[in-house]
C-alpha cells in the first residue's frame, strides 16, 4: 500500500467539486471541507483507490459521495455505484444525505436503499420500473437481490465499503467478499474504517489496487473537545443516579448506551415509568419502528434515545448535547465512538459514564487509552420508596417488634378455638353421636373392671371358681384393651 500526502485545500471548488454541488453544500451551511474530505476527494476524483481511517462524524460520507456523483452518467440505465454499510440506520442516513444534495440540482440520478426489514417485493418493483444508478445497502439484503438476479453489479465502477471495521466485527466478512466478487475487477474502491484491523488490511491487499492510506488523527480531537465525567455508583443505585443526572444536566437530546438489547429494553421501561420522553434503538426492532424512532429523535419529539453500540453505529444526529454511558464500554475505541455522538460540528458536548465497583478495571483502561484521568461528578441520589420502607422497618425498636409478635400470637389463639368449633359443628349429629358412643363404652369398661374385684372380696375361696375368674379376668382385660384401641 502506498502513502500519499495531500496538501489540504480550504474550499470545495479547490478540491475539484462542480459548482452545482458546491452550491448544494452551501444550502446546508457546509462551506469548508473537513480534513478527511480535503485529503480524500482529490485522490478519488483522480480515479485511485483509498483506505480512509477516520471516526464517524468527521465528514467522511461527503468525502466519497461528492466524487461518486462526479462519475455518474445519468444516460446509462445501470447500477454504476455501490455503497455497502453495516447497518440499516447508516444506509438510511447515507441515502438521505445523497438525496439532499440531488434535490438541489437538476441531475436525473436515481438512488435506491436496500436493507433488511423492508419489503423486498417493493425493492424489486422499484428496480424493475426505474433505472437505478446508485445502490446503498446492507450485505445480507444485497446478496439476497444478487441471488434473485434483481440487482446486477457487473457494471459497478465505484465501490464504497463504509464503516468496514464494524461490518467485519458483526460477522459480514464472507458476505463482503462475495459482494466484491460480483463487481468488475476494474472498479474503483474506497474503504472507510475507524480502526485498521488485520481483516481490513487483508481486504485492502486482496481487492484494492495500490490504495492510498489517508489517516485522520481525530481521536485526540474528540477526547480534547468533549467534556467527560465519571459518576461512581453501585449497580443497585445506577438507575437512580442516571435519573438524577438527567434532571441535573437537562439534555436537549441525549443518547444512553447499554451493552445488550435486553439492557436497553429494561432501561426503557424504567425511564418511561419515571416520566422521561425516551425510546429504544436496537437490532430486534422492525424497520418501520426504527425509522419512526429516529424521525422522532431527529425532530426532538424524544429527549432520550437508548441504544446499543451496533445500532448507533454511524448515527449523525444534529443537536445531541449529551451521551450517557449507562454501561461502561469495554474498549477505548468504543468509548471514543460513543462520546463522539455529541459535540458535533464544533458544538459543546458532555459525556457521562456510570461506573460501579466491578467496572474499575475498564475505567482504568479507558483513562490510560485517552491519556487523562476523568473528573468525578457527585450525584446525590434520593432513596427509593422501597429503600425508605426498609430503613423505616430497621428503625423499629425491639420493644415495638416484641409487642407486635405478642399481639399476633393473641390473634392466632383467639381465632383457633372458634375455628375448631366451626369444624366440629360442620360434623353435626354424627360427630356428637360418635362422642356419646365413646363415653358409653368407657363407662361400661369402668364398670366391668370394678365388678370382679368386688366379687373376689365377698365370696369364699374356691380353686375352680378362681381359675374361671382368672380366665374371665383375662377375657375382660383383652376386651378392655380392644375397646381402648377402638376408642383411640
């Protein structure tokens, strides 16, 4: 790979951009190119391949859209340019930016976004009924169209792989290779990535023609320009700490980051219950829901958006004043990407990270990676109702608890005999008759056991009678034992 130094130019005309596109940019209040635009646009206009390393929010989208438009021939009814993105949100965002430029010109250039979650039949109908010059899509849906033979990439002359590191991170390496193979070997390729992994270098070496490396050191700029703070809390108090912090800082628009979709949905319910204007963004949402959420957020009808890292990749929403790391990111790159959602276009931004005891190691790694120790914000958390109840119970004196226990025992004793009487009354006459029979049986046994004794005392001794009395006594004793068993 070759390296080329390009002298930054201070306006788009100097970069070689046509006046109609320069005017379209002015309508969006974009007058000066960013460093990535200054260094990339001339190289791409010259027809050379580029690997651009820059963070999201540095203006890289315009860095490839403007040269791409310069190469489109509206008279050719075929797909001439292809932009591959890792997520639907990024595909929608790039499409919106491209259409905004085209709306200010009279160019008859047609654009189609293809991504999962959208009705594939509508996409096929659009492809059949109108000539499409630029396709923007996600890897899975693009390959779906290729297999259906509804998209023909054999005439693509300009290929862009946007957020390539994230695309490979979520497992699209094989799909990306398959898409590249569908395009001509003679195409021009631009690859943009926030990081430069081994797989990124492999793609550059295998599928690009002596690409120029353009590296923008924006990490230091993001870290320096965005105010960052740490809130030390516990897992149990984290929700209360977040709620209190939102009340304290009053964000105009804020993004809250969680690690998993489940954590996003759980936090959404908790914050809604507390009255916040909030919604969620993650991979399980339908496309219609995702688009609706993003529209409400951009229109400031939502104050807070809870998102995962992947879902928020590439989001560029104007007016985001605060980022809240509800779950601490697990690496420095993710941290910088998150906090880079605020402080856009030179505006102020504040990023607040909530750290529990188990997060200390991750925090130390982040502080070491950005080369600074982050200040701590003190948040006074009011005890929840549950905690207040527990505290109230713990303040009860031992005497009060003892009196409560005594009264409870009295209540149980008072209820118990009444309950037995109630159960006995349900037995009715049959219960009373069984009791009467047991009493009569007991009386007879008492009488039988007393009579032999009186007989022995009043009658003279007779050996024969004595033997008979003994046997009779034994029988009576056996009868008594048997009766006792029946009584029991």
